[in-house]
C-alpha cells in the first residue's frame, strides 16, 4: 500500500489503537475498583466483554499499521 491509501490507514490505525487502549485502561480501572464497566450489568461479564473489544480494537489498529 502506498500513495493515497497510506494517509487513511494511518488515521484509522491511530484511532483504533487509541480507542482500544483507552477501553482497556478504563476496564482495568473499573476492575481494580470492583465496579462494573457498564451500568446495569455484572462486573465479570462487562469486564470480559469490554476487554475482548479493547483487545480487538488494538489488534485492528496494529493490522492497519501493518498494511502501510
């Protein structure tokens, strides 16, 4: 990939990595305090689901960077 496709790939990769990292940090902070990540859900289920999505977004961002 090169030329005009590199700009959007860098932007998308940056957004995915920042969002995934922030979601993982938020999840870790909530787990440490013992509060649920999402209101109205169980602490274990919400932590597992948020952790999976955070890791998925991080991997998607790294995949975008690898395509440059």
